[in-house]
C-alpha cells in the first residue's frame, strides 16, 4: 500500500524550513498510526512502514504544497 499525505501553507505565512518541519511531523504521525494499528483493523496479519519519500515543495497561487508518500508492507494469509 502507499499512503500519501499533503500539506499546504500560504507562502506569506511560512518559510520552506517551517513547511519541512510540519511535513516531517505529518510523516511521523502517519507512521505512528500505522505501527499502532499493525493489523489494519484485523484485515492483515501485520503491516509496517517500509519506505518514506518526500515530495515537493510545489509553489502556485500563493501557496506551498509538500507531500509525503509512505510505502506500507502488509502480510495477508488466505485460507
């Protein structure tokens, strides 16, 4: 699975460094939620974050958008 998180800030109210800190926090929160719910609501035997990539920043119309893509590996056993 891949989980994507996007974060948007207005250029006038932020710097790229502040945006990076917010996106790192977003990635950490997503990874923590995945680790805490390691069975995906009892649909998988286990799952864990495998890779985290950061995307952007993209600027347009007075806003900065930065994203994170987290690859999640999960194991399923079918009978």
